[in-house]
């Protein structure tokens, strides 16, 4: 797990598609774990006279005693933040189980009401979506096997990567001309769509289709894949679009 040494950061909520309800998401907060050094640094900012080593030493003594008490089966109030206690991991089988039938123990924690109240006014800084955009790694012309972006007119081409499976209204495979700044043209009316009836493979890692006849020779195009299909093969509420890292050209 990543440990942050800086206490200043933004709070984002990551949204996952709800498989049981197309009109909602399941939200989670990605962990941005502060290191102990960062916590002590923040304490010293508020109380500069305190000894950093005294804080570390006291924290170490408290930690060791909490673990010792948990090992005896006691639940422990952790600095009024909540209660740490022992639970049982998994089910206990048998009609008359003995202590040896009990599976491994695990540590659980119940936060105190005061801790819950401390985040009552917390607001998210932004939202992230869990479904990543399609990634095109390799573009291969099927006739000559070239992967340098040089393609033969109306040849079949294969894209390999991840999250490529195409599906959903308004989605497909597009050829976006390179704009003057070298990036893909943002005016989608200038994009050229591939005929999806020519798709020979439509898989998360592979797309194989015929190049549109209207592609101009020696014009650089980025290939864009837009899809509503998630990595779990369910249809998402919002389409994701991924672009090739290189441009392709129809050989003159």
C-alpha cells in the first residue's frame, strides 16, 4: 500500500458501475495512507515544543500494548477512535465443533461516533471512474504484417491491447485526422468510422476489421476505439474512448 509523506492531498471518489442497477454507481474512496512520520510532523506543527522522539516512543509503547492485549482476546479502545477486536475468519464447520475447528482469527475495528462525526462536513474534490479507457498497444496490417503505422488501403487491420471490445450506441472504431498541433482532431464530424459489419474479431484484447475505403492516402490518422463495454463485459452508462499512441497512414 502506498504511504504518503505529505498530509496535503485531494479527496476523490472512485465510481464503479453497479451491476444490479444501471441508474447508479457504487462509490469507494481510494486510500491515500499517511506515513507515521507525516502524522508526527503535523502534530509538531501544532505543538512545536513537543519532542518528536517522545511522540514516537509513546506511540510505539501504545502499539505494543494494544497488540499484546489483543493477543489475549481483549477488545481495546484505541485512543477513543474506536474499538479494535478479534473476529473469526470464515465459517466453522461440523455439528459439534471443537476449538481446533475454529479457523484463523482476524482483527476488526469499529469506529467511534466521534470519528464518524469528524468527516460529516468532508466534501469530495472530484470523481474518478473505475472503467479505464481502451488501450491500443499494437496496430498490425494483416497483409504485410507491418506494425509501423503504414497500412494498405482497404486491408484488414488488427488492434491488440486491452479493454478494446466495442459495443453500445454511438460506439465504434474511428479514424481521427491529426490536427495542426499533432493531436487527434477534436471535431468528431471529421472522424471516419470503420464499418463494424467487417469486424472479424471483437474481443477485449483484439479487434480485427477492414479499413474504411474513404481514408485518404498519406494523411496521418489516430485510431480511436469508443465502447460502452466494461472489463467485466457489462454495458456501462458512459462510453470510454481510447486513442492509438501513433498515427497510421494509407501508403501512397
